[in-house]
C-alpha cells in the first residue's frame, strides 16, 4: 500500500490548471502549423497563422491561450494500492483547481446553481471529476479546461443499430457543419460510440484527451476517424467559420460494447485551443 498526501494532489492539480491554460500541447500546435501550410483560403491561412502566433505568445509570456479558461474537467486513474491521507480526493482536486485558477489569474467561469441563481463560485470550483480505479500504486491526473463555446456544440443521439455507419457519419458531419463558427474552428472532434447514453458522452470527452497524432488502436476505427476528418474538411466551414479546408484538425473516436437494441453516439467538440495536461504521482 502506497500513501499519497491530499496536499500533494492539490499542488499537482494547481500546476496542471496553469500549465494546460498557458501551454498548447505539441500535437495541437504542430497541427495548426501544418494546417496553415495546406489551407487554400488566404483568409484561412492568415487566421491559422494568428492562432500559431497566439499560442507562442501565451507560452512565452505565461498567459492564457484563450480568455475562456474553461471548466476544469479532471480524469483520475487511481491505483487500487494507493491510500490518500489528509483529506478526500475530491476536496484535494477542488482545492487544486481553486489554487491554480486564482494564483494563475485564470478566468473563473463556474456558477453554483445552473438554472436559477447562477452565482459565480469565485474560484472555478467544483471541478468535473471522473475517477477510474486501476491496478498498481500510481495516481495519474489529467486536467482538461473545457471552454463552453465548443462544449455548447456537443450532441448526443440514440441510434437504432440499423442506422449503422451511414447514420453515424451523417450525424457527425451535420453536427460540425451546423456548429459553424461557434466552437472556434479548427476544431478537434471527440466521438463516443457504444455503452449507454452517459457512457457514450464520457467516451467522447475522453477521446479529446488522446493526442491527435495517434489514431485509434483498432484499424477499423482508425480508418473511420480519417474518413470523418476528410468529410468534415470538405464542408468548407474553415478556420473560425470563415471558409476554407481546415475545419478540423482531427477526429478521435472511442468505443465500448453496447446493447443489442442500441447504438448510442455522442459528439464533444474542442476549439483550436484543445488544452490538457497530465501528471503521474
């Protein structure tokens, strides 16, 4: 049994909150640079160049990539041989989010009551926390700040199995096309297929954590990711919705077994500032 102090988790989460908001991950940065080279629209090429410059300024001057520093979505892989002392995991994570967002001068965007009062919590808590129990004595934390320009463009559909590949394909492409400029393209599209309603949505969110230069391990789904990306980039939405070939940087799919009577599909979109950072304790 390995012991990890709650304070250690808090410090790690605080660091991740700042790191994720200041530093665009290399896979996304490289894709923006490559997109600028292949974009055919002069305006689209200029926009992509501005996004690359923006990412460089954020990293060099230690400031947020985007003014919407998102709601903190935290995935924790907790080793079954780990014992947390000095407080609960949830409290430690929320304390880290509060510390990171306050000390890192990140915009605090969370309201306590979603419908009636909508009063700002002042420290961007609570985080959205997903915990998976895994073998071993390690604790892995992945933090993804999720802005709502892209989050609001999410979609979920419970297909009949007979609608199959064609139905899923149309759903994904139509969702991106109808989103237009709202999610600040070029985007990354996370797709969750299978499970139940809530499992599909979680799969779509987790898909956005996978580096976009790494395809699904299943070659059938890897090919489907590439096909969807090509179809999305043929819509002409383009960078910032102003036309062009680079509407999306990648499509990431995660899948899970499902019931014989169902085919749940969820789509979660990330903007050009697809942010995430991780650490293993």
